[in-house]
């Protein structure tokens, strides 16, 4: 009778092989270490990766030996930096470890130079690219000042749902905050139905439930609503009231990233958004 290795065993061995391959391609000089002499293997030694990552040598050795040990996202983050992983490799590392990247918004391999240029060309119309989990993956200058100073928000906190329930500046800019809360939570629940077992979705839900009693109360209602566009009203702290038409343009499958724009719905709003863009450009 043929038996198959459990998925966790396969993941651990894939992770071990991936770490070894990345370690062996890096020279000591690339990470600021002396080359030394009598190196019998290419690349870095295990103890050097452990030193750079601030973890124990034995622990890191066990990781490369596919031992059944626990590894935190913070340690994976340190290892990714020590091994000079690019965005795709970093994503692969966290996927193999079954862990949630603590800084998912720091870089996004899906934001091409063309998409970045498109966001810039849309100014002074506020625009961003976000996924179905409400993570803000990229944004232009006007969007960065629309609801709060988004540049001052840590990349891992740039999530519309999280900001709407926990960031006071963002909350104060939404005219109908209660209505926005209900709609966003309902859309999030509808989207999450296809991602119930995925760690990033579960981590965001846990964070929202921990941080916001308002979210917990709304989430308990089990309301769902589909995606759609609508007119919204904001009160920007720098230029005043804004009436905008919210539109989403999907860049792939419906569950994937989308381009979100806020087109001014009247002349006053257009003039105020132009002023906001000027302020954002001056501050840059």
C-alpha cells in the first residue's frame, strides 16, 4: 500500500530546500561580512544567516533540516531580509511556512510600472489599487491625503476596513460612518466566503475583532452585500466637503485586485480635489 506524506511534511521539506538554495547564492560581501577563508560550501554559512537574522544557530539548522518546529512571522521577516529575498521570493517563503506576512503592503509584485504611472496620471482624481481584503496596494498623491495622511500609516496597517474602524482621522473624514461600517463589513464577509481557510484573511478578521467593539457588533449580524459603486460624501480636513462617485475597475478575476477611483460629482468637489492635489504635491 502506498502512503502519501502529510502536506505539512511536504511544506517543511520545500521550505528547507528553498532556504538552502537562497543561502548558497549569497556571498558574504553582499551582506557586509568578511569573505574569510577555507569556505567549503558556496554562499553563506548557516551560522551567518542565524547571526544576521538574530536567531539561534541550532534553531536555524533545524529549519533547514525540515524539523517540525514553530516559526513566527517576525523571524521569517528577518530571514527574508538576511537572504535578500525579492518580493516574489518573500511571498513564496511565507506561503511555504504557512504564515502571514507582517508587512504585506511593503511591496507588491502585481503593481507594474504601467499601473503606477496610471495612478499618477489620474491625479487629482483620488485613486488606489486594493484587493478584495481591502488592503491598499498602491495609491496616488490625492488619495494619500483624501481620508488621512496615508504616508504616515505603517504599510501593514494600510487596509481600508482596519482604518475605518480604528483610525480616528480616517473615521472623521467619512460623513456616514455607521453606514460605511455596515457596507464594508458586509462586503468583507461576502468576499471572505471564498477565503475562509486562508491565514491573511483570518488574521485580519482576528485583528478587527480584537481592536473594535463596533466591528464585533456588526460582524455578529452576518450581513452580506455584493460589490457595487455609489456616490459618497467625505469631509476632508484640508479642503472641506467632497461629493464623489466611487468606481471599481477589476484588473483580473472578481476576487483579485481592483482600481478604485473617486471621481468628483460636482464642480465644487473637483476644485477642492485639485486644491488637495496641490497641497499633496507641495508636501512631497
